C-alpha cells in the first residue's frame, strides 16, 4: 500500500511463513508497518509460483522466494470463524446410514443437507468387545444428493 506521496506504508513477503496463515509485515521504520501481519482466511493456496520464479526450482521448500504467489478460489473454505447457531449430538445408538438434516431460518428459507453416519469405533454397549474395527473411506457427492433427490428439499 502506498500513500499519496508514493511512500511505502505496508509490505509483506508472501514467500515467508508458508505453513502459517499469518504473514508478518516486513521490518520497516514506519510505525504503521510494525505489528500489521497479513492474515489469510479460508485457506487460499500458498506456495504458488510468484513473480520471482524462473524455472530453476520446482519445489517451493528449496527456493521459497520463487513461490510467493497466493491463489484465492471461490471454493477455498476452512473456517469463517462464525459463531454456532445450533449444536446436535449424534445419539449413541443411531444406526449407520444416510440421513437428511433439514434446516429452516426465520424467513422460512429451507435447506436439506445429507449427513452420513458410520458405525462407532467402539460399540456403546461394550467398550472392549475384542473385535478389531476396520478403517473405512467413504466418498459421497453431496451435490448429487441435492440434484437427484429434490424431494429432500420439500
């Protein structure tokens, strides 16, 4: 950021602190510059080729100053730091399966979201049943559920 007099007021080196979401401001004599970190929200993509990249290194860890670029995508989402409006604890003995969570706001706007519940790692009735639990990976398209089952939004 520059003032009307073309004096540099704030500056950050985006090739620093690659594993953090806060980039400290560069050390300048300006009182504005000190203690003004650049805070990145929603986890944009870091370590992207920047204006210094010349093709000599393809690993940002070896030459971080060539990878100061940051990509912001409309679907980069981590934490909006919103306060919770509601909470729900999954009942211990609920059967595993696909459920629909129906939400409605004060304007009567409705939304239905799929919720996938897997069996618990430890059975609630017997914490040490001697049965080794298997790992599971489920890949479900929540977008498809909304399009294929429009009755869920009624």
